[in-house]
């Protein structure tokens, strides 16, 4: 299976300004993800998608390819990730280069390992699903079966739609949330369904104790603390 990894890196981040090239430890944040992509044994190719000239130059110095720039209209706060992915696929297909699947590696997760990337790819290929996501287990107190939302009367109802709440923690089904580290989708699903998930999703529970997904300065400070240990 030919798999293209895309590292999205727009210049207009808000929570941590210019975070993709902000220095974490002794190198730009994005360098951590580039290093892991280089070391992966199962990726066919990887590319950085950015509209920002400075980010493009720094990522090239870090060992990444930036064969084309992202249009500015695809680098806005509200730009869906799938539109960025479809742009990259289209640019490669114009050159008659085709991939079976796309893997998204967000630079905001600097401490994933190359082994994690390859293990996720192996699961995806073995299960032959439309997509794959890396996840973390939801703590019991945040399990959707114990979460309430308001109804039209302004009172509470169980978020899952059930009439009776599950009384015991031991009876709760496992819940999972996306951890932002790895997404994989078949190219056909992206193009035909306009979806990054499709109808079937494989997963891997991320047990990496160093995992962090940097969105705020608090997350950045956590990443700095991780580097100290």
C-alpha cells in the first residue's frame, strides 16, 4: 500500500502564535514530526502543506519536502482539514502520482514515535477499514453514558439518548476520544465520500505517557516539562 503522509503547517495559529516553527527544546516544533516521518519504514512519502514561506524554508532545512504551496484560501481558521488533504492529493495526481491512503501527522504532537506510526499503519492495512485514528480512553467520569445535555424543556437528558443511566462504573462501555496524533484514510474515501472517516474506523489506544497535543500555551509548557525528563 502506498501511503502519503501530510504534515499540515499553516502560519496563522492563534493559541500559540507561529507554533509550528516555535523552538521547543533545541529545534522547531515541526522538526520532531519530520524526524519521525523520515524514520518510518512504512510511509511511501511525506510532505509539508503550508501557505507560509518562512515555514516552508524551515521545514526544508529540517528534511521535509514542500513541492507546492497551499493556497491562502485553504489556510484560514475555518478551513476544514479535508480540503487541505484534497488539495495535496490533487497536486500529486496532476503529476500522475497516486497514493492508496493519506496519513495526517499534526506537528502539534511532537512526541509520537516512528514505531507508533508504523504500528498504526499495520493495523489499518490488516483491518482494511476506510480509516484509522489514534485514540485515548475517556475517563469514566466523562464517559458519554454519564454525560447530560439539555433538552427543549431546558432540563437534562442523557447525551446518548438512553432513558436510564448506567448505574455502575463497571458496566460502562469503553469510550475513546481522538488524540490528534495519527489519522489515516483511504484516498478513495476522501475523494468519493468527502470524508476523513468513511464508514469503518480502525483505532489504536495511545499509551505513550509523553503524548501531548499542543493547542494552548499551557500545552506548550507541558511539552517543555516533558523534555526535562
